[in-house]
C-alpha cells in the first residue's frame, strides 16, 4: 500500500512497462524507493535485468518498423494529448515527484509544468520536418534530402529532474517517429512510470513505443543499452564521469549519442549590475532545489567594488530560507538526494575551511530535530576562497555558495575558462557594450544575462567542453533523433 495519496492512485506503477503492459522483472526481485526527506521506504519497484532489457529492445525494434511510418500529425496529436494529460494530473504527478525526489512541492509543480511543455513543443515540431532541394555544384542533377527517424533510442536520466529530463528526450523521439527504452534513475523511477501510464491510457501512444524499465544495476544496463546493435541512439543526462564511460561503450557500435553532463556555472556580478536583480537571480540559480541542478551557479564572482554590499544582502536572503520536507507547505528548501550528497558537502566545506575559507552562514549537516534524517545540509555561504580548495573546481551540486571578489573582466573570464566543463553561466551588467564581448569570451553553452533562470522548451539546451554535446529543446532538439538521407536525381 502506497503512502503517497493521490486523486488517481493508478498513477503509481511499480512494475516494468514493456509493450504496453505492467510486468514484473524476470527475476521477480524489487528494490526500495526512499523518501529523501525521511529516508523511509516509500514502496518497492520491480528490477529489470538484462533479459528484460533485451526483450524490451526487441519489442521496441519491431514496433519501430510500423511507428516510423505513422503520420507526423498523428504523432503530434499524441504529444498534445500527453501534454494536456500531464497538466490535468499535475498535482498528482508533483506529489509523486516530491516524495521520491524531495524538492519543495511548488518546485515539483514547476517541473511537471515545464516537463509537459516539452511534449507541447514537440507536438508543434513533429509536422515540421523539412528536407532540402539542392542544385548539384558539378552537373544538372538535383540533390534531395529526407529526414528519417533514427530508430530505437536509449534514454538514460538522472534523479534531479525525474520528469523533465525524460520528456525533453522522449518528446523529440516521439515527434521524429522513434521508439524508446527508458532507464530512469534508481532513486526516482515513479515519475517516469506515471508519465508512461498517461501516455498509454490517455494519449493513445501505441504499445511498444515507450518502454520504461527501472533497475538498480545501472552500470550493467548502461553498458547493454550502449552496446546493443538494435539501439541506434543514446541520450544520456548525468555526470561527466558516467558520460565518459557510456561514450566508450557506445563506441563499439558507433552509436549516435547526445550527452548532457555536469556543469560549473559562474555567476558574475559586474560593478554596474542591478544588484536587486542579481540577488533575485542568485536565489534562484544557486539555491533552487538546494543547489542540485546542472545549471546551478557554482562560484559567485562579485566585482570588488560592490562585494561587501552584495555579500551582506545575500546573507539576509539565505537567513530567510526555511529548510524542511518537500511536502510541508512552508518549506523553501528541501533535503539533498541522499546521505552521500550531504557527506560531499561536509567534505567540501571542511577542505575549504582547513585551507583558510570562512563560513559566513550554514556550513553543517543537520544532525538534530525533525530534519535529522541525514539528508539535510544547511544553506551555506563561504568566503576567502583560494584556488587550491576542492570547491574551486568541483561541481558542488548542493547548497553551498562560494563568494569570490574579482577586479577585472580578464581575471574572471580566465577563472571560468580554466575549468574543463562549460554548461551554463550567468552575468549581470547594465552595459550593453559588454554583451557580445563577455558572451563570446566565456567558454559556456548557455548564458543567462541579467537572469538566473534560462531553461525552457524554446532554448537549445546543452554544453561545451566536458559538459557534453547535442542540444535538447528548440528547433535543433529533434535533429538528434533523425538521420539525413540524400537522394541524387539525374
Ligand atoms: P549520474 O550518477 O551520472 O547518473 C545518471 C544516470 O546514469 C542514472 O540513471 C544512473 O543510474 C546512471 N548511472 C550511474 N552510474 C552509471 C554507470 N556506471 N553506467 C551507466 N549508467 C550509470 O548522475 P546523477 O548523480 O544522477 O545526476 C547528477 C549529475 O547530472 C550532475 O553532474 C549534473 O550536473 C548532471 N546533470 C546534467 C544535466 C544537463 O542537462 N547537462 C541535467 C541534470 C543533471 P542510477 O540512478 O541507478 O545510479
């Protein structure tokens, strides 16, 4: 019996979704899904092993032969229905997300709405797959290009956005006419299954097109998906380390891949910035979801002339946060995903302090009272940072904001570009002349200028350097799920 109470209890599915049916894994074993706010077990979910994956991949491959021929307008209608269905069930979906991920309920509503918008976006993209007619450069021949769906797609996703990380891949795959095998993160499989349930029962997605197989054997299954000859593309969102491993597996079949990996976003406040706007941006992009987003600000660089003022105002903001369980209505900031994440925060702070950093606020795990599950860490601001501290280069992925004063544009750009990842970054200035210069100089895939929030379906989302490659959303997102076929007409 589930402890998550919903209007439609059928949205909680704990089995594997293969070929339009909910089935137990072939070993009949299960793994627990925990509530990060309490570390209590929410319920158990079936484990998919290699046999289950091989079976589902065969089904997705066979289904692709007919699904690729469906009318784009029909696929568009399915996507639109799924968009409306998610919006109609957003409170239930947000409750599931909130329980398995821990983020505050309002942020869960925000994620479900944003996740659904990718289906809406790709419903609009599905009928707009254009080819070209090209005049040969050396004869009177004509060259024509067709865009065709690539085939079965393997979708591998992290726990921090259990809905959106799936929909921004699945929306593009469905629009293009691909079938899919989805491996959700083991910490958050329930949201993925709820979306598959709605796709099947309310949006009319044919059986075998979307298959969701939770598992706790991620490395074995990741290898299988990357090496399987019937899977033609993988789309992975997660850490840079796992991305590298998966790319080496995918090399065996020379699979098309897109990788959305870790970041280390600079948050730069120039001397002419609108400070109130910058503080609002900092609140969102450093502390949203307790710092556990790939586009979260990692290091806060503030021009030395406004540093003291900005720091003292930022401290006031952090003092106003209310740490709590995601589903408690006054919570502004929830737990981290697990104890290992808290331990990482503790180690980063201890390393920095041992090398001279100062804790301005926070700095510790919560060990007493109702939030002593082991998963809570105080929102923290550190100052006196130095380049030999681990926190200078590591992706923090938690609620710690290191504040660093800078004196010149060159210095701050150099500090950013020395880092080997480049996903998101932010800067605040009112000087329009800086816009192209700074944007072009920063080695980053996505830049927020005078805003701390950039993600939406219209944005080409993706990074440079070791933050990966490929773009999700926008008019480019569907391209990764297609191949161009060229015809020469003599
Ligand atoms: P992760 O450990 O790399 O896990 C991501 C996915 O890979 C999960 O499904 C995980 O399964 C699976 N996995 C883990 N180890 C694997 C292995 N050895 N072989 C194959 N699959 C494996 O990342 P995470 O901790 O969940 O997420 C945080 C990271 O994701 C951060 O670095 C963040 O920046 C990045 N991220 C990037 C974006 C982006 O768009 N660029 C968006 C969100 C997050 P299990 O859950 O079963 O371990």
